[in-house]
């Protein structure tokens, strides 16, 4: 687990979908004036330089956020995403930096809201603390985010978004993640839970998602983008979000996003899914 660095993957096609959807969830929750909390179980470094060795080694952002950079025909849901990335780049024309999930939330956080960010990796925790640690509304925890999640719920605000975005480097992560979300939901059943998942081995991913689907929890939505057909040979072929308690019309917004993103980011034979796996 501690070897994983998101800098290798920052701004890739999976980040485009994850962060675009996250922004739409925040937008929906902000329609009510009441305060909310954002809880991140695997917060990362907060922001990433696309010119550093991690990003340059893989170049994954070139097949992700870079494909949207400079586009003038974006739907509104994706325009906010690009606008926030541009803001993180201080309005410069060149795409040099990419914000992590905490930075996207920070750019859209109201004075009454707060964040609880967990990060176990020593270097990434230090970078995250340097970037956001001075804000009194943000608590940064160096530790296991799944255990931290259980301690963080239910929040005093009784409104919140929980992003679970682990590395999945260890096979047991798949089971542990599902069990943690089910346990957290028992303590805080009204929160919006956003689980990011990769598809490297389809059976392994579906096993985790089936645990959630069979848990008795209502209102579970799958949003998935595949850039290639399932395969055991090419690494991650798809990625998605499994969302419990999605805001109203998030499924329609996701379809709009994927209708635009699929032809832009597809590398041959991929498809998209927006499916209510568990209803009311």
C-alpha cells in the first residue's frame, strides 16, 4: 500500500470522471444552506505537477484531462471541472498542474463546510499538510482511512460526502473497502458514499460491488467508463464510481458526461454504464 503514488495516474481518464462527478455531487449538496462535511479516506498529496517524474513516466494525463483542455464545446457538467483545473493552474494557458480530490473540494468549499482527509503515505501526507493544513476547517489525519472513516461518522452536520478511493494494491482491499462502507453506512445512512473502483480483473471488482449490492442498502448507482474491452493483459481497462445515495438527477448528468467523454477518451472497444444497481 505504501508504495502507491497517485502522481503516476493524476489527470488520467479515471480522474476526469471521478472529479467531474464529485463536483456535481458537491453542487447538489450546496443547494441547501446547511453545512456539510467531506471525508476522504485516501486523500493523496492534494495536487500534482504534471511535469514531474511520476506523470512524465506514464503520460496518463495526456489521455485524460489534456484531451479536454482547450475544448469549447463542453457540457456544463464538464465545463466546471475544466474551469477548476484551470483555476488550479492559476489561469495559465499551459496545463502544468492537476488538483487532487481535496483541492477540488477546497476550491468549492463554503465557510460553513469542513473536510476530514486521511492519508497514510508519509510523503503524500506531508505534501497534503503543507497545501491545506493551515485551514481551520480542514483536519488532516495520518493513518488508515478505512478505520478513520468509521471514527468520522456520523458527523455533527448530518450531511456529507465520503470519497473512498484506495490503491487496491492488496487483494484484500476489495473486501475491506466494501465492509468498511457497509459499517459506516450503519452509523451514517444519509451520507453520499462515492466508491472509486478500477477494472483490472473484472471478477475481483464485481465481487466487491456485489457485497455492496447485497448488503440491503438502498439507492446504489453505478457509473462506469471502459476505454477498452475487459482483459487480463492491458492493466486497467475501465474505472467507475459506485455511489450510495446519489443526489437527484446525478444519473442523468453522468449520462451527459459519458456521452461526451466516451468518443473522446475511448481507446477502442470500450463502453459506458449508468445503472441503478439497487433502487429505493
